[in-house]
C-alpha cells in the first residue's frame, strides 16, 4: 500500500457514512480499520526521495507546510510568489479551493475561444443525485478547450487526471490531444463511458454499510480544466500553476500542501492571494499516528 496521509483526507460524503465512521471507527483513515487494531503484521517504510521537485530549498518549505512546521520565514518565502501584477504564461492551470471558482474560470476561458460551442447531454437512469454526478450533465466544449479526464480508460489510453486539448468534436466521440511524460503529443479518440452510482445504507442489525446500485450515468469522461479544484489535482504534476484559495482561504487539512506541491518549482507558482498561517491545516490525528510509526 502506498499513501500520503498529510494530503487531503478521505471524503466522507453522506450522512450515513459520517454516522458510521463516528460510531464505529476512530477516524476515516485506513489506520483506524479494525484489522490495524488487531495482531496485524505490517512493515512501514517512509519514502524520502522526491521526484517531482529537485530543489532542496523548495522541498524543505513543502515539508514544513506538510507537517505544520511552517514559521513566518517559510510563509514569507512562499508569499514571494504573490505577484499580483504578473501575467500568467500560456498553459498555466489554476488550482482553486472551491468548485464555483473553477467553474467561473473555465466558462470565461471557453467563451474566449472562437467558434460555437457544442453541448453534450448525459444519459441518466435510476436515482442519481445531482451533487454526485461524476461528470457534467451538460458538457459544453469547443475546439481548443483544455480538458481533464475524470475516469480511467480500460485500454490505458488515459487515466483520471490526464490533461489534454480538444482537437475534434463528433456526435459519437471526441478527439483529445494529450502530452506524455516526455513531451510527446498524441491524439486519443474518446467515447462515452458509464458510471454505476452506488448508494450506501446502514444495516443496523449487522452494524455494517451495505451497497446497492441505484442508477447509471453516461457521458464523455472529461471536464473543462483551465482551472480545477485542489482535490482533483492530487497526483498531478504541473510546471506552472496559479493557486487561488479565495477569500475564505484553505478549509481542509492538507489543502495548501497539496496545492503547493503539485508544482515542480517555487518559481512556477503564482499566488492569487498571500498565504496566511491559518491556511496551513494539518490533521492532529495524522500527526499522532505518523509520530507513532516513525519517531
């Protein structure tokens, strides 16, 4: 198993799941599973080599943010990237704390592209709540739109998080140009894909969470991606990012660390607002468990 506990925590979406975690487990993290509390032999190894960043100076700052050790000096250095008068370069992606901000930026960028947009309606069956749609109900695209895949391809052509640009629009499929890790571009034909929507129910008699398929959602597995939420950026690597925490700042554990650490270099970051001390949020449950394992 591989994981980074200091990044964004597990999402506990429904009231039923929240109740279950509060009454049965100490936390929603894997280390609160029953098997971890029993006689379970597992060896923990801490991976220390960073591959995304090469600057020791930048890595030290990231680690201070990661473990809630960032002092005023670290914040001052990070806030040197608050350059309100500097214009972002082309192909810069904005990481936002909130979905509404990402949506606003994406629609503004889409409107600036030439040509008329095409709208693709998703097919929904059964009972599917709007707030859990895995893709857009009505997906509007233009040639040149920057998009991100939101589902893994069974043939390995793309994975959840792959970034590309739309170069072809057809009724039955899209053509998206993607770039591999070596900077080589390739075109991928993309058809509609189907998600099964699962609902969790609390079985009070057995004290378990039971699942059932309550509906399906079929749509092209992409979304506009000039801007994406920090949650969606996990696992991604970018050369240039704008970090927009909004007026309210960070509101989730690990959010600021994830945003900063998506970029290869400190120089590649532009801050929309200066970072504050209360933007550095770290879950004390994770800190306690980490120290128990490695200190």
